C-alpha cells in the first residue's frame, strides 16, 4: 500500500476481489476516501484463468486483481493487504449523524468508516474425498460456464455431493457426450431425475467414491469403495458455500441459509443494502452463484448506492445548518 493509513474514511471496503475493487473504484471516482482491506486469498485463486468476462476472457485471476488495484489507486483509493479482526459501531462516526463503524485490523490498528461495503466472498466446503482439495479449480470443477469449454468432449464425472448434482450433470452434458453421475452418498434419485439423466445419456454409477486416481499431475479417474476405477478427465463437485462474515457478528450481521440450499449468505436488498444501516454487501458473500462479471457489476452498483446515501446524509446536514433550529 502506498501512503499512510488514515484514521477515518468515507467507506472501508472489506474484501478486494472483483466485487470489492469494483465498488472501491466507483467510490474513488466519486471523490470518496476509500480503503480496501484484502486478505489476499481470493476464491478463484486455484483457477488458471477467468472466463466469460467480456474483454478479459482468459486473463489469470491474479492479473485481473492487480489491474483492479492499480485502477483504484489511480483515483486516490488505498488498498491494504491485511485481515479484519472485527467491526463495531462507533456512535456518531467521523461525521456527526452518520452511522459510523470502527474496523479493527488483525495487526492491531483501527480505522473508522462512515459506511461499509462487505465483499469478502465465501468459503467452498468440499466433500471429504482424498485428493479432491488438491485438484480444486484445476480438473475438479463446479461451474460449467467457468470451465465447461476447457473440458469439452472429455470424460466428465459429477459427484452427487449436494442438491444441485442432477442439474449439474444435465448442464455439463451440453459440453460433453460422456458424462457419468456418481451417486456417492446422496439419497437415491427420484424417478423423474433418473429418467432425465437416462434420456440425456448420463450414466449413473452407484457406490461411494473413495478417492481420485491421478496420472502424474492429471486426474485419471475416480476410484469407488469396491476398488473399481472409472476413468474420468474432470470431476464436477458442488461445494457447500459459506459467506466469510464472522467478523461482523458484533454488528448483528450473520450468515443465514441460502434459499437454494447450497450454503449460507448475507441477505441484502436489490441495491446491496443489508439489514444493518450503513452496511452494503456485494459479490459471493451475498450471491453464491455470482461469477466474476456479476460480482463486479454488483460491487459497482453498491458503490454508487453508498455514494448516493452519503450525499443524502450530507445534504440533510447542510439543510439543517442552513436553517438552524430556533432556540
């Protein structure tokens, strides 16, 4: 980070990936004082490239973020590599009348903010199958729109690890004619789901998956509990997704179950405004399915909403000063 850390900011952005940096860019261009605090552990770090992002398809995730940090700094925003230990209310805030916050950093420092944008993303909780985590984002995948083209026409397996497994198998069938559904420990398929898979030529393999088989640094297959190996080039998994938000507990802002059943998120209205006044959320921390483009758009929209909220607050104070209450 260049420049000294200030005591207070108009907005502190928690999380510096696509959503957080897009929000910070919008705010910095609106001439707001902005600090982005980022732990440097983006969800898509294992992936080789970002896909489906217009103008940036195929760009390595780290390069995309470096470009974003440079753009935020160009307009006077600050980006700090660090972690947030907790957030509490700071009555009055840096400007009287604003819902202020005290953001405690893990290194012991504290900064104050008039508004917060939470864009800390989520944690992917993977099934407990040996070898799975090491291949995550490489040939163990979850999103067809992020990775489907890269595994087109290959032998694809779908591990039934969540409520969307059948849906995933049917989606990946668009990219390959060779898709196998591994029943694993999931409940038996309904008659309707079994019929849909059969109609699309998706083979169902019963039995619990014990481990992955590798050939050097490549996935070679899936080994079942009885020792049978089913050759596969890629394996699709639906992780349980949980918002990174433990540091917000003192504000009363806690993750709740997502309607999809895929994990937990921080709910918000369409503008990104949370249930806690002064706090906006954007990206995967609230929208579990958001890809990079959608997360960026949500961050930018939230940044604009935060600026509008600050303008409204400043206007109310100006009007009050212009017409002081008669004593």
